[in-house]
C-alpha cells in the first residue's frame, strides 16, 4: 500500500514553464484537479511531500493550501531528502510513489517501487519509471497518478466519500 506520494514541481505540478514579469517576478500555474487530488489524498490519511530543485514562495503557498506535510525546496540531492522523509515516517520505499520528469529526479525515482512521469517527461526518465502517464505535467498528471494509486490501495470509496 502506498502511504506517501512525493512530487516534483516544475514539469509535474506545473507545465515546466518559468514566466518572469519585467520586474523579475516569477509566475507558475498549478492545475486545480491535481490540487483536489492531493488535498483529498491527504484527507484520507495518506502523506505527501514536495521535493524540488527551485525555491519559490508560490510553491510554499500551494503546499500550505493543499496540506502537504513535507516541503523541501532548493534541493540538489533529492534522494537524500527522500531517504530522510521515509525514515522519519517509519515506512519503506515500497510504500512510496514518486513523480518526476527530468534527470534531477532520476535517483529518487529509482528508490521506489511505484514511479511515474508525465507524458512529456524526458526519455531517460520514461525509460526507468513504472508508469508513463497520459497527461502532461501541469495538466492533470499528478491527479492521474493519485487515481491510479487510490485504486491500487483500494481507497476509491473513501476518496470519493470526501465529496459525494
């Protein structure tokens, strides 16, 4: 049973585009369906984490809105952070699912039994993950992953009961 989902941001929770205003202010776009999936995943007793290479106040805000327990930004060694989270929760890597889209996610994806990449993930990542999703990053890929996991976890009824 998967108890923790680990999310990359740029290219998974977003479409990977970085938009800057003339004032140098960065902008990101998040998918509301991904957000509802993540917040419901958390409500039914599962854990979630973001491990990302960039540091962004927008990501901090989004993580707080969704109830994401573990937020690590500006991370170069994602594998090490994932190892620390798994140890602190007291679970195994067989109980973790990771979504990543690029080479900086490679080692983290190789640690777990359930690994995912969006449809537009890079080829080297597509070659190592268990599941290449049908949605692109920032366009419902995270929600698609969560729906796969709640089915595997036999949590569909409890997931749906949060809303119907």
